């Protein structure tokens, strides 16, 4: 311990001696005194700029590599439906509608025509309309005294309970006054008053339907139609009731539909009878790539028979959807009752023996398409017809026609097309030829073998006016007997 203390004292002694020697030599240094004459003034104009442009060292950035580990955990999140709003899109101007409609005309055979209508509507809530129609013709050539007058008054209404539900109804009263057949030839045997024929027709209908598909993709329509037909010159009248319905369901690849109707007819004449008829159809509409498939089946039932027939269409678009080729099968029906037959031939004898249904089964091929704005359609079909009504002159009274029913088969060939010459002018036309399987030409006065039409239509860009010129041609098979040739003008 004492030795360490002694060494420390000696080391401190040798360190302090040089420091004391420097302090003693301060007074002996050669230091001259400095006298300040004036303060320093900066002369910037005489100064020279020293350029300094240091070079920065290049720093090389090294890419960093990152890696993450994320655990995927599904979350149940409910998002509200997006509100799609077009950006800067102006809506189309609303189409101008007119409440009043009128049509007037006059033709040869002293035939004036008046057609008037008025419609009242309240936005998308209510719609009501009235229509009146009058047409007459009188052939005074060769003292034929053939006359026709047609009156019709109708009303329709529809009420929308919501955007998807509508209640609708129609009512009409129709009077047809005409002279019977053959007046100009045999007026010496019958008084002119005995040729007068008046038919009264009252029709009332109504129903409900949805305007848009509901949440289940369903659309429906159910109606109730009634009609009353009466001929004043003969003691015959008929009351008909029809219940039509439609139901369809939308699918991801198309649509399926179920439709049908029930018909009840009560006839009162020399014989009274009632007729019931039921029709039911199941149809589909599917599109698969370039193929379109419409399968279906039809059912019909009356007191005589039950009929099942496949209906539909299968085909394909070719040539970039400019040409359509398809095979089709169809089923159609028409009641042979007082109302329908008097529309086909107004000179029929009203004493019906029975009421039945005309059934038509059809199979065929079609080729249709569009090329350079021209549209065309070609069809060939084979038709099997049951209960076709034929009309022959009554052997006791040549003023009226008797009715007989036959079964026949026909081959139909038809072609039609249209072409717009300008945006305001277009032409269309068509031709159909029917080949019958049996020689019944003399009876088919209302089944022409050849029909053709040519039409030209002009309109302005706003569709406020249009004008059309139509030519229709068809050959009727004349009645040729040893006693009477069919007279002209009726």
C-alpha cells in the first residue's frame, strides 16, 4: 500500500513540472502589438466567385424483398343492391299520344265508311275508350238490289291496381244487315223483304293479368268471355261462354308456358243442344347457342274424341344469324258454331244440325332470313283437317247455303318478303298456293287455291301520318249448276 502511494506522488511531480515551465516563458515570447487603423469593409464588386460543384456520390438503390403470410378467413357480409344510374344519358322524348281517332272513306258500290274513336287515360292508372264504326254498300247494277250495312259500337277499359296488376274489360254491340244470296236472279219468286237478314251480336269480356313478372318469375292472364248471337229472319240464337287462361314461368335458359281455354255453347233453334270443348297446351322456349328449340304438346277434348298432338319448332341460325332454317309442328282449332260459321259465310242456313270443332294438324319446314335490309320467308306444310265446313246452295231455297262437314288434307306453299326502299317508303308482298287431296273444288267457295298481295307503305319520320296502297288477289271456286250461276257483287 505504501509503495503504490509513493509511485503515484512521483508520477504527479513529473507531470506538473513541464506545465510550470510554459507559464514562466509567456513573458519572454516576441509578441508585437497590433493597432487597428479602420474597420474592415467588404467590396463585393471586386470579389470573385469561387465555383463549387461537388459531385454527389451515386447511390445505388437495392430492391427490397418482402414476403407476407395472410390467413384467409371468410366473412359473411351483406351488401345492398347497387343503384345503377346512367352517366350523362338523356332519356328519349315521350311519344306523343292522341285521344281522338277518325277514319273516313268512300268506294264503289256506294260504300261509305266511318270509323271514330276516343280514348281517355290517366297516366298509368286508368284507360277507357269508345269506338263507333259504320260501313255500307249497295249494288244497284242490273237491279241486283244487293245491300249491306254494318254497325258496331264498342267500349274498353283497363285499371291498373299496381305496376304489376291490371283489371280489364270490353263490351261491343254489332249489327249486320244484308240481303240474302241470289236476289238479282230470283226476285220474281220471292219478295224483296224476304231477302233481308239481320244478325245481332253482343260480346262482353273481362279478366285480370299481371303486367310484369312477379318475384317468382311468373306471368298470368285469366279471362271470361261471353257472346250472344241472334238472327232475326230465322228463329235461331246462340249463347257462348269462353274461359281462356295463360301461365308462364321464366327460366335461366328460356321460358315454359301453360295455356288453354274452355268453351261452352248453347244453341236454340229447330233443335236445342249444348256443346263443350276443352283445349290445353304446354309449350317451351329455349335458346342454346345458335339453336332455338320450342317443344310443346296440345290436348283437346270434346264429347266425340280426345286428341293429343306435338307442337313446337326446332331450328338453327346460320350465316351469322342471317338465315333461319327450322322444322315446325302446329295445332289449331275453330268451333263450327253459329257465330263462327256466319262470319265465314253470312248466307248460311241457320238451322244447325250440330256443333263441332274443326281441328288442323300441321307439320312443315320454313326458311327465313334477312339480307341487305330485305326480309324473306318461305314455308311448306302438310295439313290434316278434320270437320272442315263446306257450303252448298240449299236445294229448296237458293237464297241460303247448307253446311256439310268433311275431312281433307292439303299441301300449302307460301313465300313472302319485304324491302324498305327509303326510310319513309317500303314494299311487301306474298303468295300462297294450296293443293287439295280430293276433287272438292265446287264446294270450297271460301277456300281459295291461290292468294297473293302487294303492299306499299309511306310514312313520315315522326309516324304522325302514313299512307298505304294494297292489292289483294285470290281465286274463288264458282258454283256451277244447271239451274243457277253465282251472281256478282256479293
